[in-house]
C-alpha cells in the first residue's frame, strides 16, 4: 500500500460519494496513513513503494520518545494491522459486496473522527476503541463475503513438532493439555507456517472418529474474527488432530491472575465486546460454547481475543435447551457453570452468558474464580452467598451493571450476547439498548412463562407490533437487525438479519439468501443450514421454508465452498429420516453430487461421499438411483486415492449400495469382481481396497 500523507490529502472530501467499494477503500487507506503519521508526529508528503513505506514507518516508530511512547507505538502497530486488512479487502472481489462497502464507509468515518482527536492520549484511547468496533464489523462482513473455503490438505506427515523434542512426550512444543489430549505447536512442511494442533486421544475420547470428523468440519464453518480459525483435520496414529491458528498473546486467565489488581477498564471492554460478538455469532446459529472460561480465551499478538476449544459446542433447536439430567450434559468447568447446568437442569445459550459474566467480574475485581477457589473447582453458582458477594464487589466498577445482569439466577433476565456487545460499544446501559431484532437467544422457560403471560406478544419476542398473526414458528414480522445495514438493494436480507431470524426458528431469510444472495452469502447460508439441520426438530421447519430446491441448485452452480456446504446441509437435513432421503433424491441432488465426487475439492468430495452414504441408507430405490447416476466409479476412485475421511465415507456409501442386488452388481464390476459376488464378498473387497 502506498504511503500517501500530506500531498493530495487536502482535496479529500470529508463526505465521500461511495461509488464503488474500491473508492471507499482508497479513502480508508489514506485516512489510516494520515492518522498514523499524526500519532507518530511525522509528516510524510510523498508516495513510497511497499518496502520503502514499511521502512519509513519503522524509522518513525523508532524516533518516538516521551512518557506516551509505548501507547503511541501500540496505536501505530494497530493501524499497521488495519492497513494489512485493507490490502486483503482490496485484492478481493468482495470489496464490491454491499455489506463490505457499508463497513468500509463506517470505518472511514471513524478514522476521520480519530484524526481530530489524535492530539491527546484520552482522544487516542477513545478513537482506538471506536476504530476497533468498525474494524471488527469489516472483518465479519469480509469473512462472510469472501470466505476462503479451500481446505488445507493434511496427513500425519504434513506437520512436525516445533520445536522438536527427542523425547516421545514432545514437551518442548506443548501448549496445553486437557482430559482427552494435548495441543502442540507444529510446523506445516508445505507452507512453513506454525499452527496449533490439537491431538485428541481417540480411545480416551470414547467418541467415534466419524463424529470427530463431523465436529472438525462443522468448526471450519464458524467464520468470525474472534473465534479461533480451524483449518483442517487428520489422523495421527492413535490421535485425531485438529489444525488451528496459533495464538501467541496468552490467555485471559494469565492476564487476570498476573495483574496486580483489576485489569484496565479499556482492556476489559475491548475483549468483552469481542467475546460477546463471537458468542452472538455462535448463538445465531443455535450453537452454544458450553465451556467458556478464561483459559479458553486467547489473544493474538495485537491483543485481540479469540474463543478457543469449541469441542463441547452444541447445536440446539430454537427455543430448546440442552438437558443435563444425570450429568449427561453437565459439561465445562464447574466454576463457570450456570445455576441451571450446575443443578442438572436444562440450560440454553444463557449458560454462556453466565460464564462471560464470571470472567468480567474476575477481571473487574482483580481476582478470577480460580483464584477465589482453593481447589480450583466447585460449583460456584450454587453458593448464593458467593455469587452475591462477587456481584457486590464488582458493583463499584465500570462493569457493575453488566456483572449483575449476567449473573442473574433466571436465564431470561440475563442479556443476550448481542445486547452486551451493543451496550458496551455505545456506552449505554444494558436497559437502554434498542432491542429491535437484536435478541439472538429467546427463552421459553417453564419457570418464567407465567410471568410473561400478561406481556404483549411483540414485547416478548422483539417483533414489530402489527396485525400480522404469528406464523407457525411463533414469529410475526421481524424488524431489521440493529447490527446490520438493513436489507441489500435488491431486498435480499443481510447475513445478520438471516442469522437473527434463524435463531428464532424462522428459516425463510436464510432460504432467501440461498436464492438471491452473493456467492459469499449463499455459502454462509448453506453452512448455517448445515449446522441447524443437525437437530431433527429444525428439519421440518427448514423443509417448510423451501430450502431443499435452492440447496440442490447450489450443488449445481455454486462456488466450491458453497457446493460443499450445500452437500453438508442436505446430508444433515436427511439425517436418518427415510422420507427426507427419498425427497432429496427426487429433488435431483444425486447428479450434481456425483459431479462433485469427480471434480470437487478434497473437502467437497468427502462431503459428497458422506451424503451419498446417508441417502443410500436402507432404501433400495435410492441405492439403484445413485448407482444409475454413475456414482460407483468416482466412489471407488475416492476409496483408492482420497483422504482418510474420504475413504471411510466412500466405503460406507459403496457398502450401502451393495445392499440392493440392482446396485451391487455395479459395485462388484467396478471392483473387478463377478456380478454374482455376494454382499459380504463385495464388502470385503471394499475394505481391502480402502486399507481398512
């Protein structure tokens, strides 16, 4: 990016006519450089090539002196990171996406406001928080519009411990340990980059490897700037390995326990907004974290927070709760369990909100729950005296209201993650935040239903008062999300609007995105439906919303990533329901899936094989139809040359095809067997070819 500060800047109009995304982005780039030069106290009235510009900035940073040197240096480095983000946006077609253009324009306005306030430390602190909010909006819009779904191909030989330890325990590269495995720093032999690789002991986890692969695949669909990025997975001897981005800024627990007193308000506000934003993103897809604690919040080198360890994340149907009866789902650190989970009762996304409140309270008082518990364990939520004491202790801090609200005993009294984010961003009390369309978690608790019986319907669910009768899923006319820029010019809902509606059981906006959204929006919508359809109760509503046909169309015409997600959504929607499996085959999904087996990415091929495995099921007509569509030969090719996961799924699909005599002959022929070979004989040949 050229360094353009001073010369030509005076002609920049304060109000930019947003003709194209690139024109707005150019003004953002100029504003970043102008602000950075002001912070560093330098005048740079010339244009420099990239390398020369980098050198000039470093020289300017080296000249900084005085008591505010460190603060100015950090601000400069954050602006450098913002420049890098703008370069990524500039090189992508997503720069013309409506949501990206809106985010860029908001960022430009924030940068121009910051320039006028950059002369004082207080002004810079305030401006930095404002810029960070709009930077996060840009990151999220860009991720949705430009999600790079190319899966990193990996085998057990693709990653090496770094640093390498001659001992078998590899302590030198160890980042952390859990109940079922450990996380190590490893270097990818192909790109040379370092990653965090979580090694799960398959035997100890007592979870079928197929479930682990499904979880890893699902985690890869969670695209948010404050959720650790998941790249790929592979098997390594007795371990199942998940590859993630490496974060080097330490954990929130280390920050809280390592500080001499409460953390600075600005720091708490920054990461609370970021974690609330990440939770809102998860909750919009009906996904709960279920193990939120300071150890599961890590920071990158610039101090931005990421949620990690989503292995306990759970998809739940709208308005439903996860049962923890008998301890089955009473998971996560005991100290951070909500009262509902601690008692073994049903709980929902407000369990995550309770844990967030505990973390904020620890940071605001300077003492984490871990430090307050001699043994580091115990059901904190069941001690009303301890909860009240913590709320009282935090009351005098800036975050007293937030702590009291998030540690409310009744889940319905706790604010939604989106409300927390908006309140902290705006500086308003939680009760003053506009709730129109921003409630991502809705409660339907029996214990509170009587209390709500006299409240007008629109006030309970946050919909626009009108004469419209609620639909079958309990919704009237949903207002536009306060977090979105509104519908796009052609009337297509934004991702934020569609996510908000889906969280309340209304899947129509997601289907609209599938039909008329941008490529990135279609990909995101298919991924969201993939997650949502994992719950059997959601499948009926998804079908009624008309999702099947546009998902099949996406299989034919979408991007590689969209095709993979569409296959995943159709697979999860079919589930174990024979009627759904037949309906998908009749909708014409088999032919494009077979094409995907031949020409798709590794991830797409794997997902296509998984879908065919499911759809073949026990239905002889489906088995014959899949074989007639030409699926057998590419499945056999995948069995020979695919990844471990692809081989397993191809084998499953082929074995299901052997159940019907009409398709068994085709499988036998592809394996160079006699058409009269028995079912068990064909199955044995499949296992042999796949090395199983």
